[in-house]
């Protein structure tokens, strides 16, 4: 295992978005397993850090069919990545845009993802 290169981080971030939007759950999980074989942690900012694998399953089950991701900007610096996203969410009242920021800190087979969403 090794810390991903800048290019590998960019490829991961782009691949996870592409897989999400195309409904390719296995592809998305494979991308995460490649960079987080040792540990995946997820943090919804304002809540405790949780095990990332069940969090990804829950995220997929609750939001994949109603949310498409439009990446506005992907930034990579060293072992960290950040995404500014426009999430297009289908609701009973119609589609809404829900922006989010996501940050990713990569280690040697580890990933800590932080998700910033508007508090409701």
C-alpha cells in the first residue's frame, strides 16, 4: 500500500462521481477500496466520525436514486482533495440544487472524507 499520487487522487475523485451518476455502485465501492483498503472514515461535519463502509451503503441507499452530482471544482493539494459540488436532488416538489463541499485526506491505504452540507 502507498499514499496515492496527486493524479491517483484526481482519478479517484472523478471516478467516484462518475460511478455515482451512472448508478454503478460496485464501481464506486471498488474505487474506495483501492484508496482505503486499511481504513475509511466519514464525517458529516458537525457529527462524530463514523465507519465509512456502512456510511457509503447508507448514502447510496438513501440518495443515489434521487441525487445527481455536478462537480463545479476539484482541487488537489498534496495528499488532500476537495470538491465543490452542485447536487441536483429530486424531491416531491421538484428538483432543487443543494451545494456541498467535500474534503478528502489520504494516507497509506486510509481515507478520511468530510462532507459539508447546509444544516436544515
